[in-house]
């Protein structure tokens, strides 16, 4: 949708929030952290006896769950940005777009 065809009052407005960038940058940190925490719990928690393969599977499950949540959140954020660009929804933090 071009700026000329945008609904009234929405031309030149886009999403300016830094939140999706923070989520995208911190997702690998939290994914590695979840895998590390799973390994620590599996090795050092009293009463938990897991072999190396089970620890690896536990770490993988923790890491993949963090990645899955981040993926779904970023997918929803992209849908929000699409609705903002079409003028259906207001941006969380408005950012004016410079027109050429």
C-alpha cells in the first residue's frame, strides 16, 4: 500500500518500537541459557539420574521451546506491523517515515 492510498491519518506513520529488536537479539542468549540450565538441573539436582543422551535431549527440548516461543512472538509482531502499515491498528510507538 503506497502512502497515497493509505487511510486518512496514517500516511507516514510506522512502528518505531525497539522491542522486536531486543527479542531477536536476546533469543539466542536465552536459548543457550535454557540449554545450560537444563544441563545443570539434570546433572546436579538430587534424585535426577540421567545419562548423557537424556541430558542432551533435555537440553535440546529446553532450547527448542525458547526458540519456538520467540518465533511465534516475532511472527505475531510482524502481523502487528502489517496491520499498522495498512492503518488498521495504531503503533505501540509511532515513528514518522521520511517521504522522498
